[in-house]
C-alpha cells in the first residue's frame, strides 16, 4: 500500500468516525428531546383523560336517561311515532360501531405482525369470533325466551287447575261469583295476553344482551384511551366517544323502556352503562405505565373481545332493534313512519361512519 493510499484510508476512517460520532450525538439529542416531550405529553394527556371521563359519563348518562323519561318527554314514549325514528338512528349508530369501528380494530389486533404468524396468520380468527358471538347471542335469545315462556305456561296451567278445584268446591254457592268479581280468582291468560307477555320477555332479554355487548366494547375502548399517552390521539377520541356513548345510550334506553323493567332495575342498568367507559379509562390510566398495546397478550385479548362485541352488536342492531321495528305492522302500514325510520337509520350509520376519521 502506497503512502498516498494510506493517507486516503486514514482520512476516510477519521471522516467515518466523525460522522458516527455526530450521528450518535444527534440520536442522543433526539432521544432526550423525545423523553422530555413524552413527559410533557403525559401531563397534558392526563388532563384530557380526566376530561374525557367527565364528558363521556355525562353524554352516556343523558343518552340512556332520555328514553327513561318518556312519561315527561312525549317524543321518547314508545307509542309515539318519533320514537321509531330516534330508535332507528341509535340502531344505525350501533350497527356502524360494530362494522366500522370495532371489527376493523379486531382484525388489526389479531393480524398484527407482533403475533405468531404460524397460528394467528393462517386462520381468520376475527371473523370466526364475531360469527360465533352472533350465533351465541341468537342461542341466548332463543333459549332464554323459550325458558320464560315455558315457565309462564307452567304457572298459568297450575293457576288454572287451582281455579277449577276451587270452583268445584264452591259449586252452587253465590260466593264463587262474588269472589271472582273482587279480583281474587286466578284465571289463565288469554292468547293475546300470552303474546304480550312473550313480547315483553323478549324485549327484556334484548335489552340485557345489548347492554352486555356494549359494556364489553366500552371497557376495551376505555382502557385503550386511558393507556394512551398521546394528546393528539385522546382529543378526537374524547369527542367521538362522547357522541358514540350518547347515541348508544339512546338505543339502549329505548330498549329498557320497552322492556318495562321496575324503576330500580332501570336505574341500575342505566348507571352500569354510564360508568363502563369511564371505569375503563380509569383502569387504563392506572395500568398505563405497564400496558403496551403491541404486546401479544394485549393484542389477543383486545382482538378477541372486540370481535365478540362486534358480533353481538351487529346481530342485536340488525335482528333485535331494526328487524323487529321495521317489520312491525304499525310501521309497514304507515309510509311516513317507514320513510322517516329509514332516513334516520342511514343518518345514524352515516354519522358514526364519519366519526371513524377521528376514532
């Protein structure tokens, strides 16, 4: 090697060393700045998280309470035509939540490159979980309705047998007739009463299963928001979830109203719904230091729960909320209600779909 080549080689080595040192200094500086920005962002993010707890709690409480105040607000009475349109709008929000918000998130979690591709990459687990949760919801709906109907039939049959025995014992006495007129006699329900009771039982099951699906999703999305450290992520989520919680509450409140629960049960269900997302946010804040949404365990849990809640909400929105109302004789015999409900459905789904830009 000539002296000139050796000089060039030394210059090249020195230049390379200087470049590496300069790059290392830049990286160190950038990392330090990032840490400082992250610490500042955490403080700002915490403010928005606390604000989102209050905002979402108020929005959910107002949404679920409005239909329960139907005695004072005529528009929210189930017998009112506007109630169909409000319920259709809320059902559109719930349907879009399942299809546009939850299901894509579940696909994203369960197809993440952070998971083993040998297992999670070779089978569409998200679609499978959503399908099975929809089938499971159908089964719960069917079995629970059948159970309550059989139980009511058994009670009616027992009461009818008791009435016959009492009538035989008091045959020929005026007391039998006066006893019945005072409302003390047990009579079997007529077919119309059986049908009304069957519909009431079904509506109660619908409201409970719907709340279950909403609660599962609300807890997951609340934890995700609470664990986030980015104010830019939290701010749009706070507005989107407040809107989402309000109209989901409106749909759930409508179902609870039609189910005619006792006042204590209504209050308990409304309170439980209102608190789920804020509680999820609080949990997320508590575990934010150890929680990482890219860890395999977190991805699998989020993906499975989101897939399950998507299947429940899609089934409930289409079958129990929309089909039962849209196929009812009252709506099909009134073109004005039918048109208004269809427009409301499209508006609800469209608004929630548009919100995907921020959430």
